[in-house]
C-alpha cells in the first residue's frame, strides 16, 4: 500500500459506516493525522483509531450544515496539524420520505446536510490547500444521483447529483493549484444507514446487482484511498462508480 506519511485528513461522517472505514484505511497507510467530524460519537471513533494505529486521530462533534461549526472544526484541525491534505465529504442523511410526505422543511434539511455541508467543508479547506499547492477532495455521491432516489427522500438524489456538479466545477477551478477533486457514486453498501431501509428493500438492492450482494464499507474506503493516493495523480473531476454492476455507465 502507498503511504500517506505526514499528511492530514478530515473525514466528515467519520464515526461510523463508510466514513469510519475510510479512517481505518488511511490510518493503515500511516497518515499522520485524522480529524473525524461527525454529529455524534466522533471522539469515541477517533480514540479507537488512535489506539489501533500509529495515527493521531481527533474527534470533533460537527453539524456540517452549520457554517460556524464547520469553520470551527477546520480551524481546530489546522491549529493542531498545521495543514490539511485530504477532505472526504462523506456526511449524509437518507430519510425514507415519499413525494407525498415532502415538505419544504424536510427537503431543505436533506440538501443542507448532504450538499451544503460538503460545500461548507470544501470552502473551509480550500485556502489552506491552495497555499500548500496540493490537496485531495473526495465527495461521496450515490447511484441515486443517476437513477433518482430509490427509497430515500427525493431530495437525496438531488443532493447527490449536486455533489457531482460541484466536483466538476471545483476540479476545473483548482487543478492548477494542485488540488484534485473527485466523487464516488456507491451503489448499495452494507452500513448502519442502509440497514434502516428494511430487509425487503435491502433484498431489492442485492437483486439489482449482477454480483448479488451489497458492497462493504471497506470496498468503498479502498476506492477513496485510490483517489487520495499517488496512484491517481492524473484523475480530477471524475466520478468513480462502485456499485457491483447495478448501474452500468
């Protein structure tokens, strides 16, 4: 495995599921520092990473939809580590809400967390990455960006499509600053969030894949590692599809 020695990463939604698997993979690559930003259990997740790996992990309770909390989190990260090399925009919600239950309030809430949260975190790290003339930003989108929401709130697919558009715009704007910006569009991944959809829906996800299974959080994390490592130095503005063949594009 390539090493991430001396680098520092911020992972939003990093306390559980895909985000925590990403933290583990980066720690295995000897990354110097990890900031786990999550709305709950951030400190416990960071303590676990620090205990098992030679990585200084810090947990910061953060609501990514709140600009003040995001600025404070990034400020604390830079204050401690003096740099930010990697941002993984993973925090997201997927409430099961049908169109006839959609309100302006619950629509805005999904967009605030999934899309605006990634925007706020990206905005907060860009000055540091620009000064460094290096950085990697990876946003976790979804197959729902291409198919529309399957069982989650209709705004879920909208928010995930927005991440892809934002990724392309950022990639063009910051390539000459040495900042590579990419997205990953997972299919169904076995996480605590996906299990909330119920057994019948999970079986539909499994049947939709030619591989007849869900992906694992580790398989997703390995894809993130590719995009933040030196194996992807000519990749920017791309969307990497990790879906077991359930969407062929």
